[in-house]
C-alpha cells in the first residue's frame, strides 16, 4: 500500500472531501506510475481521480463500526513516534 494514503475511516471529525480527493490522487498516481500525466492521458487521469474519489466517499459513508471514533491528534502523535523509532530522528 502506498505510504502516503492514510486511513480515513472512523475519525472525529470525519475525513474531509479534500482528504479523500488527495488519497484518490495518490492512488491513481501509484497505479498509473505517473505523477503528472502526458497531455493525451490527462483527461483519463483526471477522470480516474474523480471516479476513485467518488467510490471512496461512497465507501466511507456506507461503512459502520461499533468502535469509538479515533482522535486525529493522538493518531498523528503515534505516527510521529513510529517514524522516530524507525528512522532514528
């Protein structure tokens, strides 16, 4: 899985449209192997991002859980701690 794509489900506050769109863009970049598509592929690339974003939004809206929502600040602190241990910073 691409490291730049973060979990978006079950957070308080919920994921924003911008976060979902950014994840969709990262996903399309990853599977296409291109960060900026060539001119002939630009429309297909942007259509794919829009479709993946719409699918992700639908998925997030339909998922259910009994777990308490996670706190973004706590999760970010945990991620920083893991990165410090992993990279020694």
